[in-house]
C-alpha cells in the first residue's frame, strides 16, 4: 500500500472511531455489560477480524440490533445478579462464535439469501421499539417505574412531566444535532461526524454544570439535581471491570438458547450487512461471505473470552467508512487502533460523557431500526411478508418480557438512572 493509501485509511479509521466510540459505550451499557465491553469488541474487530479477510469495507463491532438479546440473557441467566448474567452471556458468545466459524468453514454463507428479509427486519424493528422505550427515559433524566416495553412507552408522558431539565436539555440538544446533520449538504455531513459535534457540545456543557459532583442547580427557583450518576463511569481498572466466561453455564439449557440466537441472528445480520456494503462499494467488489463469517466468528470468540459484547459486520459504521473514502480493510484496523488508544490512554475523558448523549445516539439508531419507511418497504413486498414482519416484531418484544420474568428478580442495569 502506498503512502497516499495509508494516510487515507488512517484518516478514515480515525473518523469512524469517533462515530464508534460513543455508540460502543451506549450499546454496552444498554446491554447490561460494563461500559468498556463494547469498545473491547470494536478493538478486536478492527485489529484482528479485519486481518482475516472476507469483506474489506465492513466495520466489525457491537451492534444495537443485538442489545435486546444480550440484555435478556443477562437478566435470565443471571437470575438476579448482573455479574453472574454477564459471565454466563460471555460463555454463550464464545460458543456461538464456534458455530459461526463452523458456518463459514462449511461455506454456509451462501444460504443467507434464504432468510426472509421480513423476518430479519421485523426482529430489528422490534428491537428498535424496545431501545426507544428504554432510552427515552434516560434522555430525559427520569427513572421509570415499569420495565416492560409497552409499559415504558406508556410511561414516557410521565417522564416528560418529571424530567430533569439539565439532563434532558443536553439530550435534546444532542438529538437535534444528530437529526439536523441529515439535512446538511453531503460534503459537510460526510466529512464532519455528527457524533463528534454532539460530544464537542455536550461534554463542555456537562463540565460547566459540574456533573462530576452531586449537587443542586437553582434555575427559576427550581432545584435541579445533577451528579456523576448521569455520566459514563469507567472504572479505575479497565481490564479489572471485564469478566471471563462461566463455562458451568453450559449445563443450563437457557444458555444454549442464547448460543443459538447469537449464532443465527448475529450471522444473519452480518451477512445482510455484507450484501448491503457490497452494493455501496465504489469498486463493486464481491465479498467472500464465508470468510467474513469466519472472521466474525474468530472475533466473537476472542470477545467472549476477553469480556466483550458480540460482534457483527455493522451497517452504520460501515456506511460511514465508505462515505469517508475507505478503500481497504486497513481503515477498520486503524479504527480499532484509535479505539484502543482512547480506552487505555484517555479513560478519564470518557467519564465526562453524559449518559443522555448515549441515549440520544441510541434513539437515532432505534428510529432507523423501526422507522415508518421499514414498515412501508415490507408492506410493498406483500401482505404475507408484512404479516410475518409484524408477528416477528411482536414476538421480539414478548421474548424480552419473558426473559425478564424468568430472572429471579430484576437486575439494576448500568444504563438505568437510579431513583
């Protein structure tokens, strides 16, 4: 690779890492994993999976589409303990990775076209609704009293009436930036990541309001509480916060349920992303889907062993990768390198990010997963496919509720604000 290509891939990797950093944090915390887990997965995806070939322009890392599966697993397998559920889900991730490696070795990637798109999009739409139901309250700085998706949606008006103006103000501002960027000329929106602008605004505001110390602000005669509970909390020991798989979980049939879900759904999402990215590749290259499955599987095996989230070929960051001029898989490699530098060199800076910023970014992702356009697109295919889409979406929500009830008691997750 010549010097021009290297500098181009470094620049693109840096821009993609800026987009990935807050998303990895948000996905981790919404999944019930430590904040660093998502970044660890993206680092492995960049430094390791990118070198194994398959799809040169896809970015490997954690995805919002798997949040509900991971969170449900933490709740169900933990039986009331977040730490136990975390280590048992790592076992499911590692074993699912072995299936993905086998899928690739047996050249099963070509069967991805047999998966009805309505099923995949219905599942993603259901996940989008659940993410919206949970993160809307975080954005507002309110603590909901209920837990099920429908109840959380019904409680949004109550959270609006009882929002924390200091927290919600930052969240709404960030949401406005993220949405507003869609209306800017492409020459601007593709060169300046909206996530970078959002962080550049939100972090100084949080520092000005001194979120790092618990105290009350007085505005118009009203006392507003702010404190570190509204910020990302990275532990003093990053590696110490990560767990290892609990292999004893394999004797529990519920663990195998999540192994199959991660192996099948994670593989399907990855393969669909690869197909989409191939259609966007300026050079019209054809990816080796089987090699990509093996790469994702190896990455997931390492992520499970190291305490990370499950990995897929992710569409939002992959699209940003292409839009910013990536030509080879080295942009993915450098994206992982920049994330590693951020995790281990500036963890203190990560602690200044308000949780409401991550909630805003996840809400944008949730809208993309469950946007009216997705409903219209499937409806145009046919009423039968639309029915499958709706049923899958509903079953996704029901499955999450069921997993929540099978836990012996509710787990208090990091992303949820304390009452």
